């Protein structure tokens, strides 16, 4: 399964992406707004990739995690996670910080939304971000998501403080 956009290739993330995935997922500055990152060691990254590969081999995966490839380089990941409500999915993404601000996250997310809508019959998308993560908020806005709330209670792995979380949704 591959998705091509004007500038990107999205393909199933796999073990060949171990080093590049670990580079962006263990970078403390790059992951400061992430709930489940940074990865503390390469074994955490390996376990994540193994779980992703297992999902891709299932007849009905619970989620689809794509590697984002630009100019032949693995620059990030984007996932669509199926929710218990049949037509609902959650989106999440991360890019290596050297590729921020170039529109790659918006382009990749738009392509994954299209895939989920047409291949998985998803009509309702949700996404969350730390309330200070302006870059993710901008991506969601460009994609047509709207904010439905901001609440306390978010715990980012790389921080000891309880944060605010914004919730966004999109109906396709």
C-alpha cells in the first residue's frame, strides 16, 4: 500500500526505518509536545515499528502507520487510528524537525484523510495536540478541522507538568 502526493511517498513504516524513526522520535526538542515521545532508547522505537508491521499484516488493522518520504528520505510518520465508532478515526503525525515549515505534514495528512475516507469509509476524523503546539494547530486548520475544546489533563512524556490539550475534528 503506497500513497503518492505531489512531493511525497507514504508507505507502510517498517524496520528499515529504525534509525530514521529513532532520530526524530528520540529528539527531545522535536517531541516536546508529544504524549508518547520521546523514545528513551532504540528498543522502544524497535517495539513501535514491530507493532506497526504487525498491524499492516492483519486482515483488518486497528491502525495504519505510514512513513513519510520526501526526495527519497524518510522524514517522518503519520498514522490513522481506527476508533470504536465504525466511521471515526484519529490522526497523528510527526516530522523530523529539519523538515518543519515546508507543508509536508499538511500534504501527508490530506493524503491519509483521502485514503481513510475512500478506502476505510471514515467520515469523522479527530486529532489532538498540546495547546502550545501552534504548528499542529495550523496543519489542522489548513485541513479544515475545527477546534471543539481545550481541557486540562494532558501529560506529555517529556514533561512533568500537566498540560492543556486541544481537540479538533473534521467531517468528510
